[in-house]
C-alpha cells in the first residue's frame, strides 16, 4: 500500500497559508433551518444545489430534501430514523435508516425507496453515490466492519489490507473511493483508485485521519486530529 503523507503535508501547508484570505472572500452565507425544527443538519449537496440532511422536532428526527427553496420530508416509511448522506446530480439520494437496533442502507429515486442490505450483514449504511449510481458505504458482519461498493447490483467488499475495519465514505465519477480504516489502534484515511490500488491518506503527526469525499479531479477533503483538536483538510 502506498502512502501520501508527504503530499498531504504539502496540501495542509497550502490550506493553512490560504485560510485567512479565503475566509475573507466568503461573504454569502445562507442559514438552512427546516421550519419549526429545533435543529437542522445538512449532509450532502449536488451540482444542482439540492441539499439533503435531517432535522429534529419534538424529540424526533426526520430526513429532508431542500430543492429550489422547498423542504420535503424523505423519511423511509416505518423507520425509527432516516439519515440521508449523499445526493448525486440526478437527484438520487443514499443514506441509512433504522428499524429497532438494525441499520439498513437506502436508495431514493424519484420518490421510491430501495433498501440496501449487504447479504449476510447485521447492518448496512450507505454513504456516497456518484453520477453513474455507484454506491459506497459500510457493513458489519461477524463483529467486523467492512467497506462496500455497489455497482450495477453487485456488492464488492472493500477491505484495506491489514486493517481491522474499513469504511467507504465517498466515490467520484471515475470510481475512485475514499474512506477510513483502522490498523494498530489508529484510524487512517485511504484512497482506492479505479485500478484497485490503495493509498493511505495520513496527515503527518496526526493521531487520526479520515478521507470523506473526493471530486472528479481527485481532490480529497477530510479531517484529522492533533493534540486533541480536530481539523479539516484538503488534499490535492
């Protein structure tokens, strides 16, 4: 497995040196509050500006889609909770929902829900979807957490070699996948290229690193912890 700790370090320096001027240029903030909600938590946005997430009201949480200024509830029928995580350019939404103590993944296309359960898994969670409809996420089986790719109806397990657990969070149009894995008591980020090669994404000196999303150009965003503080990171 390759590592891009040096590349990550360079990207980190770029982020830190640009932090002040970039923040000075950002002036168009829009608050997103579902009417009547006590809390609102967006989780994904697509190229059209559609936003998905969940909100709290009266002690319960519900999923929402915000499209052209209109909020729509997108709760899986009968679920105890619904957590959308990603929406692609076509408006297809993935996430997970709970029934009892079990989590299931879901795909929402034009108002129709499809459950995503990895065969033999005790729980499944979908985290990312690309324009082609490829879906990534995680599942648990036999007490171990694995990543997965769902492509044209076929599940493929994603396990970083030597890892005790693997989670896949994002996938770009090319099919490159990012996520996190645990090994030796430490959590690392990873990138899985279309050719099947793994690369660790670790910020030098960090006690924890995770790669959360990857764009068409291969730029990665994630987070890392140093000295008990968690930071965001851009890796180019």
